[in-house]
C-alpha cells in the first residue's frame, strides 16, 4: 500500500499495516469526526479520527518508530465512539478518556487480533501496554506523536498555519532515548503558540463548545429515553444522527434543530447560556541545548507566559451566550 499524507509525505506500507487500515474498525473511523459535533455547525471542521490515526502512525514511522509502535499508533483511537469526546460530556467524564476504558473490548471483538496473529505478532503485547510506546504517547506537558499530529493537522487544515510552517517545524524534531524533543528554541516557541491556538482558539471556540454541549444533551436525553443505546455509539456519526432524527421525540428534535439553524455564539461573562470548563491542556516541550534537555519555559518568557494564560483560561472556563 502506498499512502500519501499532506503533512508527512508518501510512504509504502507493510502488508500488516495495509490489512489493519482496511479492517472494519479502522474504516469506521472515517465516519467519526475528531471535533465531535463541530462539523455540524461549521462544515470546515471535518477532520476524522481515521485521518488523525493514519497521521500519528506516519509521524511515528517518519521518526523511526518500529512497525509494532506504528501498529499501536494506527489503532490508538480505534475505540472512539461516534462524535469522539462528546460521550465524555454525556457521562460527565472530566478525564475525557471513555474510549480508553472500552479499548480492549473493541479490539477483542474485532478482526484486529486475527490480523496480527496472521503476521506472527502478539496483539496483547502491542496493544494493551501503551507505556512502552514512548513516541506515541507522553503525559503533558511533553510532546508526543498523538499531540503533535492533532495540533498540526487541525491548525493546518483550519487555516491557522501554513504547510510550509508545519513541515519546517517537523525538521526540528529529534529523538532522545525513544522520546520526542525539539532541537531549536524558536521551533519550540512556534509549536507552543500553535498548540494554544488549538486549545483556546479551536477547542474553546464558542460555536464549537455550543455544538458539543448541545449534542451531549441530545445524546443524554436519548439514552435516558432508550431512543438509542451505548452500543449505537460504536457506529458512525451519521448513523446515530439518523436514528435520533427518526425517533420522533420532540425534545430531541428541538435540540437538534438548534444546531441546524445558524446561531451566533460569543463569550459573555455577564449574560451567558453555557459555562464550559474542559480538561486542562498545557504544553512545555523540552529543547536540546548543548546536549542538555531543558524545558522551553525555562528558556523563553513567551512560552512561560502562554502557559500561564492558558492555565488561567482553562481554570476559569468559557462563558458563552447563544444568539
């Protein structure tokens, strides 16, 4: 399989990766939007979990990760439900990790183990212990392939950064002891700025919050009324929407219609309809300076100040008025 990505270029993949990409669980992700309900209010906010998953795999490949780590990277989001993190809003799950709790179940009930066995690979050791995959995942405030890909992909696709900027930054990624770092302070400052544009200007964008908040209410009501069940959320976004629209429930219909109409959502602390406080997301990558790894915030006032402002914004939350 020859695969081309807008950020990372063209690669020829091994047969096992080709079969996993063609599997039902991976193909389902083409119908699961990464931004949850955001595409319902802005058709440009339409990146899917499939695109992101392939991107993370290719970034790990580009950085020299093993085939096993590429497999783990490809499949790391395979258990995301329809509308991605909206289900976390339904369940009041502040950690936003419901998909991680059902990951093993989703994998075991799919053809993924059989594919890996056919290629003489141990699916349990590859997929059920992600602590070994240090390129794929790292706790914040470090960078990792997952965090890098969704930031660069979203910000490029939605017009916040250029392709040249993204690819220039990628040239400054280095690997030390199996972990991703940055070789240049200016590149680190650029990424920190870009990451907070993702977190504040996109994740906390009022219209985006309105869409996800409204859909979370729709799903919660629909689950309570048995119009849908949790298993339905293991399908794709549009299948769930069709079921909701055909339910005949007037309350659900009214909530869905709120997203169909062109609304204006803006920040207003004094007169608001929604107060949103999401997961606190901070970034502070380490930079290799004279053979020493140093946090960017120790080297740059700009990085330090951006992190403090992002923390304060997250702690306060966003107050939104719908008009």
